[in-house]
C-alpha cells in the first residue's frame, strides 16, 4: 500500500472511530446523567465540553471564536493532507493522517455543538490529566510519529550503495 493510501486510511479510521465513540457515548448511553463511569482506578469516562484548544487553552465563548477554531482546523487539515499525499514514507503519511483525522473530528464537534466533546479522564491519586477524546489521542500519536520520522536517518540511494562511492561527489 502506498504511503498516501496508508495516510488516508489512518485519517478515515481516526475520524470514524472518533465520531462513533462520541456519538455512542453522548446519545447512546446515559453517561451525561450518571458520570463519572469508573473504568479503572486511574481512568474514568466523564463529559467535558472543551470550547478551547488543547489543554483547554484559548476558551471561546462567542460564536466568532468557535468558527475561527473550525476554520483553523480545516485549513490545517487541508495543508497536512497535501503533505500526507506527498509523503515519501508510510510512517510520515500515517502520522499526518492521524493528525488530519483528529483535527477533522474535533472540527465537526465544534461546528455541530460549539465545543469539543471530551470524555476520557486519566488520574492517579491527586494527579489528574486533562480530559481528552479519540481525536486528541490520535493527534498526539501523530505528533509522536512525526518526531520519530524526523529522527530516522536519511536513506541512501541505491546507486550510491551499489557503487561504493558514498564519500565522493558524483560527476
């Protein structure tokens, strides 16, 4: 499978899983009325409407801020999609696909509800991590993939490997 197809598949899978989990938890369960749901001693499902960006920064109460964040998400998704289609490695394309799918998933929430539906809360003792969703997790995984891809050594061309002339300039 080509890198571009792998990236597109990652974006689509992320978007579908994100939206399906949000729709099921919000409309298909009574989580809103019975929260928190204890999943493990360190994890709960809760309902948090995030009107800002990551970690609740830049909270937007008005309609203008909401639509600016939707527009920024869509512009970022388009730009990253162009990069994804041109990616030379599967790791890079999948990482970009995860970010694109997450950005689109959160943009859909903002457009439909005015805020992003977050529901996973991780904690331990007095320590509490921010509440997030599948889109947020995919964006973080995508950024990790971008970092890993940037740390990979640049590939040597087949011509250079075959000739043994790695250190000499080509004429």
